[in-house]
């Protein structure tokens, strides 16, 4: 059990790190090409079929970039495809979902106070919501509504608000935010895999065969790319939200998530407008600030209790341990001044990361985290402010490693 817990924690770290690396690669290239596309300028004497060009300087050199809306007259010898960044980000994200939320479903995915369900049902429901989200989005884009970019985005926003509300009635608040981010990220990656790259391949195949490519494929891909552009910032917020219980752990968490999408759109609109050299809409920052203040208010008013926590079936072995009474005394004495419904430590107003350790069920449910952060390592308490002793840390280790034996 000891070796497995340590291995699993490092595996979680490795997968999270990989996800961050691939995400940076994908988002970085996406932001760059959006800015490049908006900054293109036309001039006399450009090659046939060229839509625009831009000169850039970076790293001590100059770059001359030209864009063709359909394709150049002849196929270039070398063509770079930007797709693996998207695929690797989604695959690493799904791996992290499996390692953290599916393997720890009792703690992170399922909340009996929201909707009682078994672990297998919870995992299947999780996968279904991600898949259904993409199907609904794709059908809306292919419908007659897809001919209007503005109308389509308004309807899609309403759908996302409904999904946000629905997810908070299925999973824990933490998992609801994560799944809303996963659904959105799946839409973005599937746009690349199912629409943008296949359409580009059709254009390339037509060009190689000597046929004139149909401009509709580029138009469709452009619309999906526009959606990806505006969805990026909300996805980043949702993926980081698991560290901030004030975002996911309150009554109006689904409203907070919905407002985050608007904030993301406002910020992207600012940068898109500036890159297009169409003005400097500072009002977008004011709008984002007002919405963020509303989010802060929603996170604290009113304060809502979600019910008395219950120990999961897998946590019962920790309560049954002969070490548990001493462990409970240690945790209540060294940890619960911060990790409680009403923290008493000066400057702490909400339990860090929403982790409560003031009941037997809470302590048992977080046995693995207590073991790793206060037993096997000295991460908690921070700077050892509660002066937990080496003997007490050894007790926590003995409790976790000996549970169920």
C-alpha cells in the first residue's frame, strides 16, 4: 500500500506535468496563429492566391509569412501540420482524469449528498457527459444555425450554461468544474481531429490531384478555429479551479463557471481586436473586472453547507485501525485549526482546497493525502506552524500503511 500510494502520487504528478507541457504547446501555437491571421496585410504584387502577408522579427532574425485562403498554386515540398499538440493535450488530460478522478472516484468524483451512485456508474456517466457534449456541439455547428457565427455562439453559450448546471447535480463541485473543462477541451481537440485537419487534408489531396479545392472546407475549419480561440481561456480557468474551492465548492458554482466563459470571451476579444489593429477596446477589461467581482460575491454569499460528510466504504478500514484514535487526536490538534468548517487559525477563512479534517469521516476520506503530505513528507503543516513532531508523523505513516492488515 505504501509503495503504491507513493508511485501513484508521482504518476499523477508526471501526467499533470505532461498535460501542462502539451497544453502550453497547443495554446501557444493557437494564440500565435490567431494573432498572425488577424495581423495579415494585403499589398500589390502578392503571389496569386495569397490572401495576406506579415513581416515579423524574433530571435535575431526576420520572418516573411504569407497566407493562402485555399492553397498555393503548387504543393510545397515540406508542409508542417499543427495537430499533435492538440491530440497530446487531450490524451494527457484524459489520462489525468483517469489517474485522479476515476482512481479516486469515492473522494473526487462522487458526492453522495449530490447524487448517490457506484464508482462504475460514476465513471461511465463521466465519459458519457464528455462524449455527449461533443455530439451536441457538432450537430449544432452542422445545422442551419451554423451559418451564423454570432447566433451559433449565443446558442452554444446557453448550452454550456445548462451543462454547467447539470454537472453540479451529478458530481462533486470539483469534478463538475473539471468535467465542464474536459467537455470544452474535448470540443476543441475534436474540432482539430474531426474537422480542421480532415478539411485541410481534402484541400491538399485536391491540390495534388490537380483539382481546384472547394473554399467551403477552409470556411468550416475557420469557424471551428474561431470557437477554439474563444474557448481557450475558460478551459484554463476550469482546469486550475480544482485548487480553489471558493470557485467550485459553493451553491452558485455553475453560475460562476458560466460567467467565466464571458470573461474569457471579453479578454480574447481585446487581444483579437488589438492584433487586428482595429482599435484598443479597454472596456473589455472593465467588463471582465465587474464580472470577476460578481464571482467573488457569488462564492461567499450565501454560505451553504452541503451536509454531514460520510466515510466512503474504502475509508472504513482507516477508522477501524487501532491507530485511529491517536491519529484523530493528532489531526485535530495539528491540522483542523485550518482544515475545518470554521478555521480558527489567523488569516485562514476557508479550509485550504476545501479539505475538511474535523470529523472522523473527513479524516478517513483524506487518509492518503494525510499520509503523503504530513507522514511521508513535511509538506503539511506549512513551515510546521503547528509543530507536529516526528513521532506524530511516524504515527500517521503506521496508521496508513497498517490499515486493513
